[in-house]
């Protein structure tokens, strides 16, 4: 989990910032990859960042801006004049410029567009015409295109003239005059097959192909499943418009995983750890507000049984146990089902089987922990009837919570709500309400 | 999130299994990639699996076994005779066989080893000598090695003789007679540079190199940071022993993300959704047991204030609000810090800055929600003093919870405990205890 080099570098960098030694800062940064510089800037407070940012070389600034999360990027952009910004952006790939554009001021954008060549401007227009989280938004426009009636020797000669291949070029794209994708030729074949053979003989005519509007999750699944390094992207007319490379897909996978983890606490994966206190407070307050409503609903349920509690205070002492055990059992089921839905192993086709299984597991665990809690309660209060009631309440709550854990993600998905974001709150509301109501209700009926 | 093709395939497959139509099952499976077959098998119940598994072609079975999670693999292996198993395993890569070996019966293992050639057996020994979660355990042994004093033309001629390159070959490895890694030659350079040049001129002498004992998290970070397709693995003597390819790294990243999500609910990422009920119950019961201890501690705190509650039942009604708001505020901080530690943006060097910031955010949110809850309580019970007490308790609990969210991951990490696994339980214990104690304690002091 730890990253000793990063910690050492950060220590040294903070020391250099505090002693205002800009020469030292430059030396510390000089050997680092832009991804490392981005991480260091993210690890600094907004007060420390300008001293470091000004020492990053003008041509490297663009790469760093691409790497940092949104919050940090805003912070860094605020400190840059137009000229530096245009220089920084000019050295980026088209797909990277496209990612930055939403954060760029209009006049900088105009200058950047003015400074790229006509072809690049057209390509940028193409990339920007698709939403950021689709294949079209992810693609780059550096695909090498060849015709199928030429020989491999000619292809190799063409590549020699062209010079170093773009990164992640494991295949060339075979197109006709109208740019329709006819197939792909792997670089491995290009090297190993007889040089006099024509491209057409060796071209794979059914390559895995992405459509510009495919969501990025599908792109990631295709890369994972078919072990791709690059894949062609076509528009609605089956014309090749770009290619996606595995490095961008790795970022999608990491972002997607971060989203699942952060969303559960109502956070964004783009959150800057040193965002201004006011902004962080506001971002988090919304989530706390939603949870407060949940908590008030649970309290209201308890409020309906004030008289019962007054007569038997032990209920107030024991009720959090029932609610919390239900919450934990439900969270386990919820986690399994949300993951199953997202990787595709749980679908409507086997939902009923999953419900049956989780009902049985919940039931068994309900009985086991009902017995344990009943024993604790009976020993604590020397009251068998109370032990019996809490055991019953536990079984009811664990079983209902387990079922809610299965069913909620399906309902939320159908409503178009992200289960990772809303599943936990919805589940807590149910487990608290059912937990308190079953214990206090049973007690009111049978004990008082 | 959804995966319509998978759902359709699963529907059709379940129908075929239920009508015992093995011909239809074979047709449904015939066009699918082994990763898709693996996912379908995972989506079936253990009762449905044998009918499908027997229709998977003998040579494809190996790939499927590699793809399924541990629980499902055990289930499938139990159904296979030795001969089928030997056939299935024989077609796999060395690194894949190495991954399966812990699950293979001894006699099958002996047969597999007997059936691979001597070189492969030696390689397998090499891969197996490193832990599964290190670079050595992840590597494959299909690196193409060349000498630096030959010309690119000779390299191309050698590759032509050799035939199709191994998957993910973006570079060749330049070694001396003793197999010491001297550098790498990119395939792109091989194609584009003059054929008469020697390898030595174009070889990158400082490639990103992994050591066999590097943990897999570091491997994943290196691939993400330096956008690699493949990287050489060397042993302690700097001898090239294999290479790691990006497809295996993508699996590491996905597994790592799954682990973070599942561990929070005390689950394993290898859990089979249709594992036998008894086994699932047992796996989950441990976690529920740990959480029960937490809940009992919280109850014990409430138990100390029975008299206070008896005199003012409103406290029993309101106390879950204080505990739950603290829990949510703490979880947000905990999530931010665990992620920061794992990606390396939070280290000891800036821990104090993070604590300061989270203290301020917690304080502000504490005040905001204290006011809101105080209003609710005052309106509900028409009791200003009660409103004041609950407001104070809220501020105390939200601030302490936020601080606990920062500090706990550091403590757990130092103790060698995975914060993703234990952070939540530890935090809940603190937020419940502090929440109940502050509200009931303040009430006992000032209200009763």
C-alpha cells in the first residue's frame, strides 16, 4: 500500500518549498515522470503548489495538467498566464487536448486551436463531438491506415519513411478509398510474413471494432476480455475515425474502480485532498444531509415507542445491536450484488437464484446471531422473554436486510440511479427502520 | 452497468440447461470467448454448471479455468477426470499453469509436468519459485532475446523463421551470453530504422525493469505510470528471467479494486456468487461476529446511562442520529485517506496537513448539522435545553469522527492491518461510542 519513493520525494520537496529553494525544487523535479510530478502536486497544499508548479518545465506542464484530478487542475490553471498555457497545451495529443478543453478559458482555447494545424483541428472537432465517456471521446486520431492491395514490403517502406510509430501501434488499419474499415494487419504479421505478400492476404477481416458512441465501460470490458493493445473506432457509416489504446483504458478501469469506492461515501473520485475547506465542506454536506433524513426516519420509528422504552429501558440499550447487525448483513449482500451487476455475472436471468441463496444465507446467519445476542441479552438483564424477543427481531431484520441487499440494486438500476451511490443510504434506511420497528414492536406486543 | 448480451446469452443458456438440450448448449458456447464462457459458468448455480461444463471443448477448458474465480474453479475441477484435466492444462501458457497449480491434485500435476517439454518445466519451476503476487509470479517466459552486435536485418530474418510473435511483443530483449539484460529494442524501431544498423545502436539501455520480488502493486503502478505494454523481469543477478505483459497487469488492477470494495464488507473478491449456502454463511458470519462486538461495546455505553434515559426517553429517540451522522462524516474522511494512502498522494510527509484540513471540514459540517438537528429536536420536543445538548454532542462526534477517519488508516497500516478491511469496523466503534457517550453524558450532566 505504501510508496516509499513518493513519500521521500514529498518530504524533500516540502522542505525545499519551505526554504524557498527554487533551484533545489527544479533538481528534485528534473528526473521525474509527469505522472510523478502530478502526484506530488496533488500531495501539496494549495499554498505550497505555486512554488513547485513554476519550476515544472513549460513543455511538461501539459502532461501534468492531464494527469492531475479536476480539483487540482483548476487550482493550477488559475495560476497560469495565457502564453504559458498555450505552450503547455500545444505539445499534447489530440485526445488529451480534448480532455482539457472543458477546463480551458475561451481565449486560451482559441489560441490553441489557432496554433494546431488544419488536420489536427478537424480531428479535435471530431473527438469533441462525442461525449467524454464514450469510445469517440476516448479515441486518438493517430491510426496508421493502409490499403489492402499493396505488398508488406511497401508497407514497411512507407513506415520507414514515416519514422517512429505512434505509441501502442500493434496493428495497422486497412481501409478503402472512402475510409471504410476493411480489417487490421498486426505488426507481428508485418514482420514475420513474406514481404512480397499483399496486405489483403494477411489482414484480419473481423477485428474487434468499437463504435464511437459505445460507453467507456464497454470499451474497458472489450479490452479486458480480448486482451487488446489498440482497437479501431468507427462512426455510423463504418468509417475509421480513430483508435483507442490500452493506456487510456487502464485509466478508465482505475477511474471506474475509484468511482465505486468513493461514491459509497458520497464523494467524487476527482476530489482534491487539499481542496479549499469551504468547498469540501459543501461537497460533503449534501451527503450528510441525505443521511440525516435517513437518521430522522429511524428516530421517528423509535419515537412511536417512547412509552414502551420508558417501561423497559433495556430496549434502548439493545436496539442499536439489532439495527447494526441487519445493516452489516445487508451491506454484504448489497456489495456482492452491485459487483455482480457491474461485471455482468448477475443479471435478470439469474436474479431469482441469487435472491434464494441470499435468503438462505441471511436466514442461517440470522439464527446464529439471534442465538448469540439472545444469550448476551438474557445474561445482561436476566430476562428470558427479552432474550426471545431480541432473537426474533434479529432474525427478521437480518433476513429482510439480506433480501433488501439483493433487490435494491436492481430497483435503483431500473430507476437510472447509480447503486454504488444510493445503495448504502437506501439500505441503511431499511435496516434501521426494520430493526427498530421489529424489536420495539414485538416488545410492545408481548413484553409490556 | 448492464451487459445486455451477457444477460441474453445467460437466459438462452439456462433455458437450454433446463430442457437438457446439450446440442443447443454447444451451439450457444461455440462462438464465445473463454472469458465469456467463464462469466456464464460463474452466473450459473452449481447444479446447472456440469451440463454446460461438459460441452466446453477440451482444449478451451484450460483458459476457462484460468478466468473463473477460485470458488467456481474448485467446483469445476471437482467434476473433471484426470485425463480431461491434463489435456485442458497442457495448452496453457507457463504463467497460467503456475496460477492453476495450487488448485490441481498432485497426480494431475505430475502428469502435466511429465507432458511439457524440459525447457517449459524449468521455466515453470522458475515462475513457481516466486510468490504469486510478485513480478516473478506474474511473469511469462516467452521473452524474445537477441544479441546487440547483430544487424536489424538479421533480427527480422530470425523473427520470420520463428513465426508469429508472442502476444504483446512490443519489444525484444537484448542480453549478453550470460543472459544479463543489456537493454530493449522496440519493434517499432526494428521496422522503421535502417535494416543494416546494429541492434546496439538502437537499443534503449535504461528500460523500465522489474525485479522478480517486486510486489504486484508496484508492477501495476509502473505500467500505469510509464504506459508499458511489456516489461522485462530480472533476478538478483540482473539476469533476464521473463517478461510481464499489460493484460496480466489489467487483471491485477481489477483485482486490487475488487479487493478494496469487497474487503470493506468483510468479503473476498474470489467469492463465488453461488457458493454453497453453508460456506457463504460461514465466510460472512466471521465479519458479523466482529461487528457484533462493536455493537455490544456501543450498547454497553448506552447501558451506563439507563437512569438518564428512563428520565428523558427523548434521548433514546435522538441518540441514533448523533451516532449515524458521526459515522457518515468519519466514513467520508476514512475513504479519502485510504485512497490517498493507496495511490500515494497521502504520506507521512503531508499527514499533518490532511489532519488540519479534515478537522476544519469536520468542524464546519459539525456546526451546520448541529444547528439542523438542534432545530429538529427543539421543534419535536419543545425543549431548548435538549436542542442545545444534542447540538453539542453532534459537533463533538462529527469532529472526533473526522479525525478518527484520518488517523485510523495510518495506525492500521503501521500495525500491518489492511485499512480497507478493518478501517470501517474500527471507525464505527469509535463513532458509536463517542456519539452515545457525548449525548447521554452531556444530558446526564446538564439536563437531569
